[in-house]
C-alpha cells in the first residue's frame, strides 16, 4: 500500500474550494475578455535553450526539467551532455515572447492577449510559496511602437476584475522608472547600473524601512552623498490620494527638475496614464501614485504597477507589472515593446483563505432531486432532465436512502434547492421545493418548475423575502 | 538569436483557434456541471512512487519525469539512485485515485467529479498524437457499492455535451465486459486470463477485420475451437439500431445462455443502463449496443463505452470509458467502485480542424471602437466603459490610423460590430454601428447603445433581417 500524497509545494483544493477558485478564474477571464484581450495557451514545457536564453543563474537553478525514460537513460550514459532538452515554464512572459516571435506574421499588432495557466519553480517549498501556481497575465504587444495610453488599459481591467472579485477595497499603485531614473540623473547619478541598483534598493522600502535603505544608499557599495540619499528618500515617500494630487505631484517633480529629459518623459507618460484612467471611468480612490514602487526586474523600462488590498496591506502586491521596451529580442529582430500585468492567483487564493475571505458555501450544483421511492425514479429522472435543459445544474440521487440524510447531504454540500417528487407530488402534478438557504419550502406545478426556480436563482440571497 | 519554436508533440493554437477550443472546453464544463459533477484540479506532477504503483513497463517508458537543477546534480553524482522523485501525470485517473484516497474523509460518496486538465506522455510524437493533451473526465465514485444506474449518467451527460458541441450526429455505443466474459464462460472459455486476451483481440475488430481476428482466436496462442471462434465473432457483430432492438438483443443473448451468472449480471446491468438512459430522455437514435466494444484496459469490469461521430467513423472513438470495481486499491483499504468517461479534447479538436469542422470566424471581442479623431478619444473611452459595464466585450483603438484599416482589422479578427464616434456622432449624441457580418449599418442614440447592441447580439446570425 502506497501512501497517497501530493508532491511538495503544490496547492490542491477540495471541491468546495475548487469551486471558489474557479469562480475567481472566471471573473478574471471575463474581465480580460470584456477589455478585448484574446486568449492563448502555451505548452507547460519549452525547449530548454528557448526557455533559458535570457535568464541568469538564479532562474536556471529554479527551473524544473522534463525528461522521458529514454532521455534519462541517455543522460546517464553521457553525463557531460548538459541540461535536459525540455523544461517547465517558470512564468508566462518567456512563453509569450516565444509565441509572439514564432507566430509574428499571423498575429495583428497591437496584440492583446491574456493567458491563465500554471507555472513551475523548483524553489524550496515554503508556507504560501508554491512550486506550481496559476498566473493570470495580460499583455499588449506593439510592433516598433506602442503609445503610453496602453499603459492605462492594464490597470483599468485590473480595476474591473478586483471590483468584481469583491474582496474589499484595493488600490492600483503607479510609478514610472523613467521618472525615477531621470530624478537620479538630476542628482548626478548618471551611471545606468548605479540607477538600477538604487531602484532595487528603493523597492525594498516597505520591507527594510527608510533608515536601513538610507544606510545602504550612502554605504560603501553605492556611495551616494547624504544630500542625494535624502532626495531619493524624499521622492520615494510620495503617495497621492486623489487624481488632482497625483497631477500636482507630477507638476512639482517636473518643476523641480534640473532638466533631465528622461524625467520629463516619465512625467508625460504617467500624466497620460492618469488621464486615460480617468477617461475610462476608473474612480480616483482606486488608483494612486506611489514613487516607491520600482519592481526588482530590470526588464521594466517605464510605467510600473502594484496592487494592494487596502484592508490587508500585509498580503503585499496582489497584481503587478509594467512596461518593457522589447519583449522578444532574443528570438526576433522585430522590436516588440509591451506592457502587462499579472495576478498570481494561487498565492492570492491561499492568502485570502488564510484571512478567511474565501466564500466556499455555494456548490455549482443548484438543485438536488432526492429519491423518496424507487418507483418514482423515472419521474425524478425526467424532472432532472427538464431542469438541466433549463440550464439548471442538477444532481439526482440514484441510490436512495432516508430523505433526512439526503437533505443533510444537500445542506453540507452547499446545494441550495431540493426538488421533492414523492407519492403526493406525483399525484397532484406538483413538485415541493425546499430552499435550504432561506429555510422555507413551497410547491410549484410540475410544468412550471424551470421558470419558478430561475426566478428564485436570479434573486439576490441577502434580501429578505417579501411574503 | 535563438529560433523560437514549441517543443515537439505539443499543440499550440493561434488566438482564433484558441477561442474555438475554449468554447468547446466551456461547453464540456457546462455539461458536466449541469449534471451535478463537481470540479477538481490536481498538480501536473505526482510523486513518482505514487504515480507508478499500478502501471506496467510500457506506461513507465512513456512517463515524463520532472527534476530541479539540484536533483539533476544529485542524480549525476549517484547514478544508481533510481528514478527521479516527480513525474508528470499520464492520465487523470491515477491522480483521481490518489485524490480520492488522500481526501477520502473530506469527500461525500458517491463522489461525482469532473476534471479538465492536460496530461503528458513521453511517446514518439506523430501526426495528431500529442505528448501534451487535454483530457476532460467525469467519474462517479462510490464507497463499497455504486448501483448500475450511475452507468447511465455518464453517457447521458456526454450526449448533452456532444449535442451542444454541434459537430454532427454521434452515437454512444455500449457494451458490458461481464456479458462478454459470461458468454465466453458459456463457450467453455473459463480461464480469466484467456477471457481478457480474447477481449483484447475483439477490441481490434474494426482495425483488423473479422477474418484476421478469427485466425488469431483459433491460432496457437489462444487455441479456440472453430465453433467457439464462430460464436465469439457472431456476438461481436451485434449492433442495435433502436431501444427495443437493444432490449431484444439482450433477451436473446440471455435466452441462449447456458447459465453463466456473469452473463446474466451483465445483461441486467446493460438493461438498467438502457432504461435509465431512456428515462433521462436521451433519444434512442443516439445510443446503441455494440458488442465489439471491449476496451483494451483490464481495469474495466462492467459497462464500457465508446462514442463515434456518425459522419466521421474514421476519427474513431471521441469519448470512451467504463465501469471499474476498485479505483484506489493501491492507496486505501476502502473499496471504491466507479464509472467514468473521458473526452480527449486536443486530439478531437485537431481531428475536427483537419476535417474542416472547427469554426474560427468569431472573436471573443464583440465591438471595436475605432479612433477617427484623437480629440474624441475621451468620448471613445467612455463609450467603451459603458459597453464593458453592459457586459459587452470591447476593444478601443488607442493609436489611431485610417478608418478603413481599422475596419479591415475588425473584419479579419472576427469582431462583428464597430461602434463609430466621429465629429458628426458626437455632435448629434449618436453612435454609428457597423455590423460587419450582415454588412449593414445603423445609428443609435448614445444612451441606448448597450440595450441596442444586446438585442443585436442576442439575435441568431443566420436569419435574414426583416427590414
């Protein structure tokens, strides 16, 4: 006998949780589609040399490789042959780059795609950190150019999705790496590597605190002057609380600039993003400038985003992303600038569940048809068929048992309605409906059960009934 | 520069194809849910000793193993350590067995689950045979027992799904391995191993033809008498063309039996399946007895199914499955009988595409808002927001360009409506709608665009308009 167990670092859900997870996936997909993004899926694994072109040593150490028995035998016979031929994707960005470069001539640009699949990282499993997890990405890829207006579309769709997910108030926080680097330029920090190093330090502000960051900035490695460190820390303290205030911050930063073109470009880009966000009707309470958001990845070159839950700052960013200059330079000579955001859904779900914010009360099954008397099974089956053809998710009890036990099962499983067809009902041409949520019951004519249940299902549950 | 390419044996789709594929997934999922099946997902890989308990050498040779860089290094240092710790699932049945055994005490039985995920096989890639492909499975798992009535639920839901997929007429074909083995018993073929071998031969009837099968049956290895071989071939030639005829075939087989209890049980089970199928309202034209269906896998013990497209017999079975006595004997002492069916969607999609049966004309994007004049971008953005809030999938052109080019893009991309907001429309408070499918256009008040488009989208496209 082998002990049944899941592999370490994977998140496997019970059906009620899976239903809640699936509903989140559906909300995300629906949001992406409403904003005109097209679906793609890529294989779970890529050819190793395609996957690992861009990456450094750390990513390669986290890659999970794939090998058939035959490949394992070959590798054992020739240990110097190098890495296995195939490897599981560690994000959806590299597969997107490969996809766009491979199918470039069959796609229309700007190419707006969404992709919701699992990715794999061979890191040490930790609480809430998974080796297999869902990412739900959107990206807009231009050919040769892509206006900054597109940088407003990602936060707008994310706004729609987080509103629909109904997990509490949230803020999409915006910054721009050109603005940051231009500001550093004005401070005399013109070395590009140094700018990137400073950005990476600043990105740790929330974790390490301003004092620790200051010490690093003026320390031996970076060597900023006290004045420069002060100025950097002053900038990264900026947060806006309204649309007007955000514009005013940009005006001030530009007004105080010593002439960096990069800063002026960053300000102009952020201004355009803010304008389009407002024109798209995103409420100003739901977005803000936050000049401490730098994103660790050097990949980003302009707008950067993070999204936080206002009531759960401890969760950190639940949706991040940004603008990049060239998606697929390793695969194609075409210049493909883009902008994107990503929701790490497995981690978000796990955190919401930890915080007690996942609703698992309602099954996908809407009606249970219990079995009172085997003699009426044909009528029960016909009833179930009518309900199903009416679009209502229905389970029929085929094995019988006590009604009380069947009702208890429905209640525990989160099935809201029970449609009872016993001796009496069959005689009268009716069905007795029990509403287990509202704890009441009523009788409907057998012919009218589908419209009657549709009306019930369409009503919001929280309202008291008016009978 | 690295050549962008997908790994061998994977099926990657362009967005229009992905939309068609996703629609098939949605139809399948909706069908499974309508019949009261609950969703689960399992990790892509399992612990190797959990995955490979039951399987023989052939399956193990097809398994794809997963290893981190660290594990590769360890394996290189100790080549005798055996197989890698993790392996990708090769079907959804073994993960289901592991899931049910692992979570047994948190599940309610009969446990009705659906699962739609990719599986992996390290076989040599061939045309239309993939190493990574979707399986869409349903199973009903009982504890200690599960009545044969459940064997009718799988073909009933498959019937609903193939009806909704609208890929032409199809037949769910039924048989029962107890009936077959009981019939062999009556012929004096009482050895269980011999029975299984004969079943496996019979399963090749369509491929090899009756003459070749007869030669194998009477040949050295199996050694059936001419009479026994004749009787076997007479049985497997049986097909029903109506419900009554199916019942008559069962009566005849039972009447001619020399008393095998196994045969009587098989007949009773099939009779119950047929009865419940009829009571569930499945049209008799869509199911049939076919006594040549044996399924190669010894795993199956009772009812077995295959589904064929009537107009495309060359495709073979597009959905198969059956009844098994014990799902998870390798993981738990509990006896878990079950019944299930599986749609191999990647292969089905590929075959439908080859046959020209995949409809890729319609985008998920329903409306394009083109950009005529940058000055009206705010109005265009507000229009898009209204459409999106009205549940209509909308793309806005943010970068401008000639209207003709924008219309051509919409047409090629399969976007049906274009909502034009130019100087004139803004002045008049209207929007001009172009219907690219019907090739006409009309004007609506700006305030009424959402209900107007909803009406258009709700109308079937094939009907001529009555204006």
